[in-house]
């Protein structure tokens, strides 16, 4: 199978032939060249539990690009009676996309109960997804809108009955044509937004809606729904990124310039939960080791997860665990700050424990309710002293109603207290307890402020309070709950599972020694990779994507597993939390960690999102690097399965000149693979990874790799320049003083080193090419290097004689 970002067609089809039609049967939006689009879509909405389909005042048919004005409402659907008026506005927006929203005006003397606003399913079935090829070849990217879903996120439409539910955005894609239709909400901060796709005998159908969820619209008032955008174009990467760009332009979210780099204590072989060493001592020991070993690598946050709480019980936010932190948390925060780092906490802001504290009594009047009873997650907490008391003795949790002033004041009090203590990192966990209709486990219908819409609007009230109260410069990560609706209110969103943390398979979880970090947890690798592949396009546009959580490569993890973990963190270029005991880790694995720090500017894109090279899921990723001195790509091929994985990657679809010569270098094998045209064949052994640098072949010596960072030049090299007059390759390498690394340089035919001292020169008999390995010893954090060359025709008599031997 051949792979590339734009599909097998390589983006040869243009996307400007769009037709929009509307009549009594519904509206359609179709590309005339490929037939890709949506037809028979009829909008409507639920008011007072009755459904009202929209009516179109006239028929419309025309070339969308030529006959429709840009950035304007060009067509309307109307629902009207004596009590209300609803209007569906069809608009053409930037890039030739179709946007659609609805407004409802209450003309009666009583409140209107609003439900779903259907954009495609007013006919009861949904709009039809079409294609000039067999629609059974279409596959649908399924986005749950929450983290930690293990499934491969693509649904095939080749079998009637297949169905999936996506939140906020979804992409139906024909891999054969390299063309698809992106359905994505551009706004989603008030209403739950869903896209339901099902495969039928005559092709896939889609139901797109947002839900007011019983909101009561007062008399005389008007309300507007969320806005959904339909985009038909070639290349799934183009479509996904175009939606992310459009959404970012609308919300203009503010978040940290750089993803967080830190260390999390407690979940490793030196278990901070059992008291052999105090948590405080483990933290201070590791802070000293980090300062010594990782100076200049951007490690800023020291995250103590749960261990700061009395009895490890959520809700004890103001009670310090002096057994674990005898000097007190303020003292620890000050000590860490003196090292140029900041203390971080874990917190579950919506949770109210049902026992072991008086919180459920104090806040009983401001809990979310379902059918008159508080939302209750029973016997949930398995950690710590209360968790060891057996299933019936474990604490459960109620959900805090963030629309209630008393709950809002409590959240302000908690985060103001932590801010004054010096906490500058928060892992905000179990946020599903407040998400409501977006979660099957935490549905609610009773809440205090009925002027707010149940769901995202209530949820975002709490998140906004946390953001504003935590103080400037505080890094926040949202986890175990909704992803996209955190936009603008957090710095990062966890999109994957608890990757890399050392807990299971402990029988008492986790107050037991050792902390049992898993090895060979390839199922967990796959979950994290799947989620990265379906969310990569949002990274550094909407927030930072935190897909891989904790980097833990302490032995006895194998070398191949270590290489895979480090490569995945480099590939994502997102937040990094070190999870090992740095004090005892050893130079070999510490140097391995440095190969993904600091992060590169951009993460990698999946090449095989819709047709994976492995049955496990997406496995080929491409990361492009643009430095001031060069540009190149790094290809990641990861195999999480038990069988060898093979694939051919086409250079044309990667943006590499298919007619020119490209070089390839295997990072972990430290092997120059030579030059090639057209593409590269990749073979990966079970449970492993290959990282290949692809670069433009030059006629003069130049950098082809380093052994210092997986990006192979983007982070650790700068100011690299070939001096055409003096025949010298110069540059500056950046690592901390005392580090030793190497650069790898091509030696094209016609060139020789000016001298051989300080370099190793090798010639491969497999591809008849030579290259140079040069060691760099860092006397300072920035180390300049230079390698001299001379044309081959300047060889002296001794070299000519040696060449004949």
C-alpha cells in the first residue's frame, strides 16, 4: 500500500466546482467533479417537544462559487406560527464553505421549551452523503469529544447498520478519490453539538444537530443556535486543518506559548505513597537531579499528584498531608521556585465526596440533579486509605453545580488559596462530572441558573472561574471529560489514556510497593496513538494536545520500548511529564529523554488515517521541520502489533520532489540509508518504531542527521551554513554543558574531508555513498562546530596511491 497525506490521488482534483440546491425535498451541497457532498438535507427544530420542519420560500440552484456572494447570507429557511418565528440562515464563508445556523424568536406570552436544532435530519432520516464512486468506500472519522476512548476512530460505511456519533466535528472521506466532506461546528461553547452517521443500503446518512436541551426561552426574547460549517475539498489533512483554523479564528483562544515540560512524582518505582521516603524528600531529590541533568531543557513544573491531600481524598483541598510533606506545601512551593520551577497539583473541581468529609452537607444545595436526585457516582475512589476500605467503604462523588453562586464562590476560594501558595500547574481531572448531556454517566436536568443552557455553558462557567482565579502564568490541563469545549479556558487537553503512569496491576492500587509501572503495554500505546491521530490538527491552534501524558522509561522497560516512548513524545511535540525517578535513572536513559526535549514547533501528521498500514490503527506520521538553515521531514513508523508492518510512502504526496534525489537516515539505527527517488519502503518489526529523516540531497556536504534529538536538527542545531568559498560546513549545536553528541554529514562524490582528525568517515557498500560522523563535546551550552572539505581533484599522490590499493 502506498501512503501520503492527500490520499492516493495526491490532491490532483480541484475543489471549486460546488453546487448548492434547495427545494421542498431539502438542500444539497455537492462537488460536481467528484459527486462528494450531502443531499436531501432538510432542517427543522423542536419547540415544546414538537418538531417543525423549515420551509424554503423559493427554490435555489447554482454554482456556489460564482453565484453566491462571499461572507453573506444568501438563502433562508423559515419556521413560523403565532407563537414563534425561527429562521435558518445559509451563508457562504471564507474558503467557499457553507455555514448554517438558526435563530428562534419567542412572540408568545409564555416561555418556549427548546430542544434539538436539526440541520440535516428534518426528513427523519438525515442528509445523504454522496460520491461518484461507491459510497460504501467512504469512511467516517469519529470524534467522541472526550478523552480516553480506545477505539480506532474511523468507521467504514461498507456494511449497513454501522453507525457512529461524533461531537463537534466529523469527516466523511473517500480515500480512493482523496476527497471528503468535513462537517464541523464553528461554535460549540453553549450547546451540545453532535453528528450522527450511519451506513445504509443506499449509502451513508448524516444527522447534524445542536441541542438546547430543554432551555426555556422567555417571552419576547431571541436566541441563536451554534453555527455548523460544511466543507468539501481534497485531502483529509487540508480539511481537518481548515476547520481548526476557522475555529481558532472565531474563538481566538489564549494559552501558553509553549507546551508544559515537567515531572510528576509518586507514580514510579520509588513510590511516594507508602512512606519509605516522604513525598517531600522524593520531590526535592528529583528537583536537584533535574536541575543538574536537564538545565536548559525547559523543565518547569513539578506535579505532585493526589499525594498532597489528606487520606488521598478529593475534596480535602484545604487539608495538607503533613505526613508526606512535613515542611508544608507553601515551603515546598517556595523551595521549588528557588530552582526556577513551579509546584503543580491534581484536582477534580466538580467532585463533592459523599463521605469522610462534610462537603456533601455543606454543598447539598448546589449539586447537579437528575430527576430530582443529586447526580451520584457511587463507590468510585480506589486510591489511598479510604480506597482500601473495600467497595462499600469507598467514597463516591456528587457533582458541583457551577451555575450556583455558592459553588462559584467555593471554586474561587480553592483556586485563590492554591494561587497564593504558589501553585502554577493544575491537572483538572474527572471533568466529566460537570459536562452533563455530553456524558452518559453524568446527565443532569436540574441546576440553579436557568438562564444558562444545560451543558457546555454551565460547564464553562466553572472552567472560566478556575482560569481567572488561578493567576497569570498558571498552566492548566483538562482531563477525563470533554475536550473541545474547553477552548479558550485551558492551556492543554488530555486526549488519551493514563499513558506511562505506574499503577496497575497492583492488587491494592496503589498503596503497595513497588508502584508497578507497566512494560509492553502496547494496547495503551495504541489508544494514545489513535487519539493523537484524530486530534493532531487542533494542536497549538485551539490548545495544546496532550496525547501521551507521562514519559516513563525507567528499567526494566526494554530499549525498543524506550525508543518508542521517546519518539512518540517527539512526534507529538506537546506537553511532556517525566515520570521516572531521575535520581536513579542513569546516564543512558537520561540522554534518551533529552532526545525529545525541548519540543519541536509542530507535531506530526498521520499519513494513513483512513487506510492504516497496520490493522491496529494509524501508524505512519510525518513531521515537517522548517529551520532557518534547511527544511526536511521526519517519518515515524510505529508498529503496536505482533506482526511485521510494511508500507511504501510516496514522496510526491509528502511534498518531496519526486524527480529529485532525497536522502534518508534511520535515527535509532544510526544508519544512512542513501539517496532514493519516488518514495521509500518501510518495514517495522513487531512492537517497535522507526524514525527516518528525509532530506534534499545536495551536491556538497551537508547535515543529514544528529544523535541529539529525534527531530534531527530542528531543536539542537542552528546557524548551519555551507561556505562555498572556503568549503567549510559550520554550525552551532545547543545542549547543556557536559553533554556529548554527534552530527552526521553527507560526503557526496567529488568531495573529501580537508583533514580526518576528529571525524569518522564511512562508505556504505549497499548504496555506494560516504558520510561523516563528528563528535561534539559541549564545553558550554552552545558549541560551535566546523568541518572543512576540498574537492576530490585536489587529492595528493599518497591518496591516489591508496585508492589503487
